[in-house]
C-alpha cells in the first residue's frame, strides 16, 4: 500500500513539472507565444492550491478511498486529454482539471499514511512519500524531454494518463476503506482546523518554506547563466545533483524522526541552514563551485524540513487529518505562486541579491514561527 501511495505522489509531482521541458514544442506546434504558454505550469499549481482548500474536508466527510479514487480518475483523464488539445484554452482547462485531481490525491495520500502508520514510524514513511513527490524534479524533466524528442509533446501526457488509469485499478484493489472521521460541514471542518494553533502556525510555515524554495528555483537557471555563463546542459547537471540532495534529505529526515528527536528543533535548524545557504548563494557571483555546494546544501535542508512539516501536520487532529493535509498543500502552492512571482519582479527591478534577501527574510519568519510550535 505504501508503494502505491509513493507511485501516486510521483505522478502528481511529475504532472506538475512535465510542461517545463515541453514548452518550446507546445508553442511551436500550436503557434503560441512561449511566455504565454508558461501559464500551463501556473494553472496546474493554482488549481491545486484553490481546490485543496476544500478537497481534504470533503475527503474527511465522504471517505478517503472514494476521494482518492475520484481524484485519480479526474487526474488521469484530464492529463490524457491534455495530450489531445489543439488550443491554449483547452490546454489550460484540462491542466486546471488535472490540478483538481492532484488536490484530491496528495492530501489524501498523506492522510492515509497518518491513518495506517504508527506514530514512531510515521516520519520514516512520510519521508518516502515526500521523496517520491520530489523525485520528478530530478528525473522527471529529462524523462519528459526524452519522450518529447522521441515522439512529440503529447506523448508524456498520454503516458501519465495511462499509468494513472492503471493505478486507479491498483489503488481500488489495495487501498482499504476507512471509517468516516467527520460528519461536519466542510466550512466547520476548515474552521476547526484553523482554530488549532499548531495547525495555523504550520500552515504559515508551509507558505513561507515552500514559497522560499520556488522563489529561488524559478530563477536558478537564469542565475547560473548570467553569473557564470553556463550552458543549459551544465545547469541541468547541477540541478540533477541538487535534486538528488533533496531526495536524500527527505529520506534521512524520515529516518532521523524515527528516533526520539524534537521535530521543532530540527525544523528550526534546517530553516536557518536554508536561510544562510540561499543568502550566500545569491550574493556569490565569482566562485562557481561554492555556488553549487550552497545549492546542494539548500536542496538537502529544504527537503529535510518539508518532511518535518508534513509529519507535523499528519500528527494533528485524527478526525480532520485530510482537511489539515489539504490546507497544508494549498498553503505550499499559494506560497510558491506568490513568492515566485515576487522573486521575478525583484529580479527584473533589482538583482539576484534582492531575491536572496527576500528568501532570507522568508526563512527567518519561518524560523521565528517555528519557535511558537508545540514540541512534538
């Protein structure tokens, strides 16, 4: 069952980034301006963030398995049909629907882990699920690019859609039915979640933490190109190593949290590591290998901390666990949207250092909020 949950996480993460290497091919095929076609990434992420506000509460009220299967169905069909699209409007519509399906899948996956895995082992398993979500940033982009070059830009969508349909039947067979955890209205469940001080604080931390990641990630290629005049393949190699560091950070975080460590102190520590590594990264414009090292350290510490946040959330109120996890996912994607747009604006007006300061402030706020969390 955990393997099934990891595969579903991988598909959600893969579908998020799949358009990145395909934009030139999509733009040429449909005669769309490449800058405009970039909205495909944003439409998926925003749909996830918006629908994620309510999908968890619906899951707690209707049943985790029903919502998970419905999400896989919508996600798979929407992604497959995206490959049949012949206009930007149709592409956006089905990317939004795919984001809706993902918003049903991922919070439910996290919630099921919290439901079936003992507290002592939960961090370890959550680390595996989080790593599966991150792995596409390592291998997903080259895989999507390879499939596109071998066939066309439609093929990756068909591939994800078909695998999704297969996983629909697998999940239907292997995932058990869970008892309904709440009969309250969606609004009441969201209010109950937000009235929990730890949940509210962790949502703010997620907004800052994931937003800080995307604020840098969205411009890191430009950074390496402008400061060091690196080629696309060289930059891709750097990001590949950074991606492996993220996966490693997630896995090690899961193993460490299986021991009697204070999650609050660990989260505070990695928030500070992220703060200084990003700040020094954007300040440095002379020493390439120092920049690469800082990038790898930041990637490791980010993934380490993100798994702590996910585990923190899964340990909250059992009756509305999926509500909490979906709100957490929404906070992450809203943070990614807001702070990545802010970083692009700062880069156009000022410099990379301004983006580094923005991220340093974001992680400082995240660290200060961590002080107020209950020790768990």
